[in-house]
């Protein structure tokens, strides 16, 4: 069909493009939680860019203010990686993750929210019993950079208190919510004796992205000393089924590449407890 009327043709093309745009946005919305992405950019990734000098020196080499306090990865000369799971524990996803790790004889690291530990102490005990490492992920996932120094300390201290009451020890690693290892937060957390742990591979699993995209990210970004970020509770609309589906594939791939799975304290060379 050929439309000779110029205006009609233009209108047809414009409507077609508008339709494509609407379909495109609709499709992308299924995969991406835009408010969270903006939040992540503001609190996480951009924060890392702002402190790129600490990023470079945070690997236990060099000598900045935060040398040997912030870690984005471990030693690059050993073919080791650490799987990390944030925001747990819950009673739905965390047990499934623990199950897969046990079946594959893999040890990982769990960064725990204090308020969830309080609600699910038995799962915290199970994580420890299975031989995984525990880390402190604040009490209720506030952006520490927006809090006063006293509030930052109390987010960490309250979580430490509950973890100590459940496990009998003080986990020595902290991951600030959103990975926002900003100067302000680290200035408070570092002197408390903690190592601040971010990551080198962000699977963005909390967005509910498909397992093949998670695998693609891992294959592209993994290297010796890597720290992989995933989640074992929460997620977009509480759905982390893609995380659970992807995990056996991740383990299989990394094993086939001869990576050794270690817990974060071993990866960065620190003791598990204070
Ligand atoms: Zn988190």
C-alpha cells in the first residue's frame, strides 16, 4: 500500500514510532525498577566514582586514609572468588540459597540486616552452622550517608548486638546499604574495627533480571579476587526466583573456570570476628 498524501504518511509514521516507544517502555518496565536504579546511581555507583581513589587503594595495597579498610575485591593473583548475599535472612529465599550452596559444597558470605536477624534468628544460626561467613548490613537498610555520625554508628552497633546475641561473636565485616562506602560512613565504621566490603561484580539480581543476563554479567566481569553481589531476601516485589535459578549455573560456571570459592574474610585476609 502506498500512501501519496504526505500528511497522512507522516501521521502514520509518527503513530507507528509512538507505538514502538510505548511497547518498548512497557517491556523494559518488566525488567527494571526505575526508582531503584536512580537510587542505586545516587547512592551506590556514583558514590564509588566519587571516591575512585579509595576504590583503587582499597584493595589492601597503597596507602590512603582508607587503606586496608574498604575492599572491592581481594588479591588478584589468586584464582579465588567470594559469593555474597545481602538483605537476609528471610524464611523463603535464604533457605533455598543455603540448600543450593550445601548441595554444591560452596561457602559464601551473608550480609545481614539487623531487623531481619531479629525476626529470623534460626536462619542466622543455620547460615553459621553451614559454614558461611556473616557480615553486618545495618539495621534497616538506610542510606548511611544521609545519617548523622551517631545514627551511622547505632545502625551498625544495633545489628552487631543482635548478631552477637544469636551467634556469640561479632562479625568483622560491614557492607553499607547500597554499597555506599562514602567517606562519611567509612570514617565512622572503620574506627569501630570493621572492614568495609563492597563488590566487583554486581549481578543486579534484585531487579529480577533473567538468569541468562545474570550469567552474562558474571562471565564478563569475573576475575581473580572478585566479590559477587547477590541477594537472599527482598528484591523487586519480593521476587528473587531468578537469583535462585541462576545460582547453580553460576557455581557450575565458576567451578569449570577453576575458581575456588572462599568467604569474604579469607578473600581479603581478615579474621571473621572482631
Ligand atoms: Zn542491601
